[in-house]
C-alpha cells in the first residue's frame, strides 16, 4: 500500500493553507494575497511534496567535513563540502546549530564561529538553497549543557514567574538577534526544543510537564514572532521517533505555532548486525512517516525527516538500499543527515571523498526524486 498522499489531497491542503495565509496577511479574503517570505518557503516545500520530490540536507555541511575544516573564517569562499566532493552538488538544505549563542559565545557548541555560520547561511541562500537552525542551549538553571538532566525544574524556572525567566529572555534575545541578522526577508526553518519525547535534554519528557513544554514553545514563538517580528521563520516541531501518533501529539504546541512536523530517527547497531539495524530503521521510519503523513493531512502541515543517519555508514548501500526506499513513498519535504565531525573520524553521517561506500551516496544524489543544489 502506498502512503504517498495523493496529489489532489496535497493540492487541497496547499490551497487551504494559502487561503489561511492570505487572510492572515491581508485581514480579508478579497484582496490578492501578498506572498510573504514565509509563504514563499512554505509554497516551495509544498511544491516538492506535490511533485514527489524530497530535498536533501546535511548538518554543518559548509563549515567542515571528515578530516577538514574551514580555517579562514572571514574569507574562505565556502565552496568545500563533503557532500559536494562526493556527489558534485551541495545539499539543498544546510543545517546549523545555535547552541552557545545564548551566552554570546563567539563559536557554537561544535566550534563554529557564529560569524562563519552567518556567512554560510547567506551563501547557501544565495546559491538557491534553504537553511534550518536547531538549538542546543545550555541548561539555564544548572549552568550545564543541553544534556544536563540533573534537575526537572529547569523549564519551570524559565517560564513566567520562574527564577530564571529574565535570564532566559536574554538568551532568547541573543538567538533572535542572530536569526534577525540573516535577514527578516529571508525565510528560514527554526527547530528548537527538539527530541522532546525522550529524556536526554533538559526540555525532555521526564524533565517537564506537557503543559510546561507547550508553554516554553509558545513563549519562544511569541517572542520571536510577535515581539521581534521574525515572521520569516517556519517552525519545525521535531520529537524523536519512532513514537505512536498520540505520543507525538501529546506535547504538540498547537497549529498556530508550528509549520512543519518533523521527527528525528537514527539507525544504530546496539548489538545488532548492520542488516538487522537497516531493517529496524526502515520499519521505524516507515511507521513514523505513516503517522506523520496522516497528522500532516489533518493539520494541513508540511512534514519532514528532520534528522537521520547511521553513524559511520557501516553498509555499502545505506543511501539507495535503505534510506531512499524508506522515505520514497511519503510526501516529506526534506530529509537531513547529521554532521561529519572533522575531529572525530567515526562520527559522520554523509559520505566523504575517499570513503569506501561513497559511490552509493552519489547514486542517491542522482535519483530523480531526491533534490540537491545543482
Ligand atoms: C550530537 C553530536 C555532538 C554535537 C551535537 C550538537 O548529535 O554530533 O557531537 O555536539 O550533536 O551538534
């Protein structure tokens, strides 16, 4: 059975969304809708889904790759990319992470100067690509990192009346300043408070109540959108998968605050053989995307596989034999594989020049339904 949403349904969903956007933009349904930057990206991503295309994204693609990194932050032309080295094309989506911006650090948690990130984001957009930002902020209550789950009072502490409310407002201000510096007319995807249905980040499931989580999301949305006027942002909600649909929705912030339904699902060995891990991954992705397909139709939203990959890509045909077959029947707008760390030889999720199975990623990039940046 194919779960690819029929074109007619996608078209209807698209029309409904544009009718709603038109009303929001003009306050009346009579005037011709003015397409805002955000509408343009929504439209573009819907067009992919409608055409049966899936854009490919890679985290940190232009900053570094397997065993190399940009050294001259101010002048490097940002032409190198592991993905381009292998496929001849840049990824359509560039993933970046804001972790560290909250304390005005000059570099993010993975050592990327924010000045370089800004230049790379603008370069990606100039090339015709899209940029998405995740955020692994430090723990505002304990001073630890995003993975510090020693207290279940953190989210509470930054909400209205909490002891860290004002400090956290400043953190948000700094993140908003950075996104604003990309340009208010440039549509971007923002994916905060991700993997929230696991309990490894301080905003995770066992660390706050559903209500607290939703309040955190909505307050973030309100600050960026209303106080700062960053209406160019598409908000991606991306819990870890696989999880049942009712669990996925249990902390959903609400239709008004979300534009893209995402999910993060990784392949992992954990004692299994590569073959077994591939089968498990494929089943998990299909099951989760089947749920998201239904939810996205009901809520008239875009959806995507916001993070994925198999660390070290241990099999010869992961791209064409596992990933592409797992996603091809779904009208997701994009799929993003995680980063190729320059300083950790085994921590990579895209192929690199010289990697033994690089040909398979090239074959993936040549598939008609997968979009790279030519
Ligand atoms: C994780 C790893 C870490 C990294 C973090 C944020 O999955 O790649 O090394 O610091 O993402 O990018």
